[in-house]
């Protein structure tokens, strides 16, 4: 924290001296004072000496292990604009679509229905992380092409999962948002690769990850230069087995306090049960989530993955109407 009313030249000089330690310096205004966030390995820095520099009012360590994702460091919320949606603003991000892209007719039918209901971003997996090697693994690049065409036909943006480092440029060619799945939340090579990509990243929380581990994974992406990270709570493993996962709605207000990044909720994987999706979606928005990612299928009984948790298009439309009403109370729009 620099002295109040410090001369600009002095502030810049202090920033330069910090950079000479090999730290990256991020400047923010805090209650009329300039705060310099010095990020990196500072083991060799004599912070007592820094506190004595002229113009320096105070030196304090980041209160948590994460830095770039921290609200201490960046008090204002990050807003990520994708297509017609400003994710992290008062506008709620509505992402919807099938678990997997299965074919042209399926992709176009669902895209049309979710667009009509009010979604702005089409989801759909082309590279699928499946528990069994004998389950449908996705259509690959062909699936990405279909997803892109279906989204463009109805004015939607695209989010799709990238499973592996070499896939990043390929998925980035077709998708507006790169999804890192729950199973890959701690695949640090992949986090670094998407950290260099010119696309926002949707980072799902790992199956058994703490909030701190999740935020540290986001820190990996930001540390590579990509500040456009959307966090997604999708349920965690607990002793409860009735539902597929336990959707941790606590995580929403906790992450909102700790971080400036937008946080959305996936009640489809969070519950695994079609008729539990809408109540948890409503609860997520009431708890302050910045949006929802929901699986929708026009023929869920024949879906190639996650049919049991997929909403039918009319169920999705009714849910969006309810979300609109709940959002209004909270000053949020669609
Ligand atoms: C998905 O979005 O279809 C998916 C596989 O999600 P998760 O990584 O959260 O299991
Ligand atoms: Mn799925």
C-alpha cells in the first residue's frame, strides 16, 4: 500500500523496483490509495527493507495462497463477454445443451429450443471423459463442427470440453469457451495450455476438491496470462449416494467473497436426477451464482450420455421463466 496522494513518478519507481525482484506487479486503487500486488516467488525479497522505501505505507502478505484470483488483489468483479452474454455482470449466463453432441439433427433441434427459451450459450461435448472405455466417447472434431453450426444458426456462443493439451488449439477453433472438466481440474499441463489460449475457460470443480484447491487451479490459468476464467460448481463426492453428487451451494458465497471471478452452477451433474435439476438451479441463482450450465435433450431416453439428468426442452423453458422471476428480486437480468 502506497502513501496517500503519492506522486505518480514515485509510484512507478516503486513498481519498477519490485519488478527487479522478478515479481509481476498489478496495480489497483483502494479507498483512494494505490495498492501494488507483487506476485511471484518472493522468497528472496527483504520485505522489511521494502516497508522502509519512501512512498510505501505498508506491506502485507496475501492472506491466502492464491493471489491473482483473489478479491484482495482485484476488488472488482471480473466480467467476461462471450457473444451476447456478459458473464459476471448483473446479466445471468445461461448455458444449455446436450451432454454430448450426437448428430446434426440432435444438435440443431436442441440449439433451437434452448435459444428460444433464453439461453445465450450452447453446451455440448465432442470429447467426452467417460468412466467406461466402452461408452460413447464423443464425435470429436465432427461434433465441434456441428455444435458451431447449430450455435451460429440460432445466435448462440459455444462452450465445449477440452480433455487434453494437444486438443486446445482444435477446440479453440470452434468453441468460444474452453471447458476443463472436473476430472481434469488438477491436470496442470492442461491448465497451463488453456492459460495461453485466447479463449475464456470454464473451470469445473474437481470431484473431491476443496474450494482452495479449485481456486489454486484457477490461479495456474491466470498465472499463464489468461485472466478469463469462469468457475463452475458441479457437485462433489460425499458419503451420500442418492444423488450423483452433492451440489455444494456453500461454495457460491464463499467463492464470491474470496475471488473476483464469475461462478456458475451445473445442477445437472450436481444432482444426476432430472427432476432435481430445476429446484437446485433456482437455489443456485438465489444463492448468488452468475449463471447456470444445464443439460437439455429432446429425447433424453435415447441420449448417448447423461439422459437421466437431462431436462426436456419444455422443462428448460419453464425453468428459465422461474429464473427470470428469481433474478428480478436480486437485480439480475437474463
Ligand atoms: C459435462 O459437462 O458433460 C461433464 C463431463 O462434466 P464434469 O466434468 O463436471 O463431470
Ligand atoms: Mn454430462
